[in-house]
């Protein structure tokens, strides 16, 4: 009777050991590898930490995409050296409605600490990298 109890205990311990080895496997140097559940928790913690940091720093993305649409019978003409100075003027012939881009801009700012991460104006081909004391 006692021998049967020892055999059952041994088998039970082997099954528990096998289940634990499935959950965690030991890599080189004896370090325990993360399971999928542990990786998910770590990724979630990192994402939440970055969101909180962005909120604390005042993360402010800016995306501008504006066009000027001239009605039929008019045409868009530049009225200045500035690339964005456009107005609709009557055309000699009949024309369809025309659309001209006036703003293509993206930027990322940290408003609470007054830092520009980057900003890019695609119409002027102007790219600005990180900068201090810059606000949008």
C-alpha cells in the first residue's frame, strides 16, 4: 500500500513538473524566458507608460490638408511669391472647377515643455527637426 502511494506521488510530481516546464522554459544561463502571457503584459505596460508620458508632456500632433477650389469659369492664380497665396480669377474660356493645394503640413509637438519633435511642410519642401521653445 505504501509503495503504491509513493508511485502515485511520483507520477503526480512528474506531471506538475511537466506543466511548469511548458509554462516557463529556461534559456542560456538559467534565465527564465517570458511566456506569451508575460510578453503581452509587458507590451501593454510599455504602451500604457508611453501614453501616460505623452499625456504628461502634452503630445500634440498637427495635420493640415487644405485646398482652394475655384468654381467653374474661374481659374486659380498665384498672387504673390508665397506658395500659399492663391486666389480665384475669371478665366477667358470656360473651364471646369479647379482645385489647388494651399496647405500640406504635419508636425509633432510637446506643448507642456515647449518642444518641437518635427514639422514638415510639403508644399514649401521645408523640414524642421527637434527644436526648443517652439510652439504651434
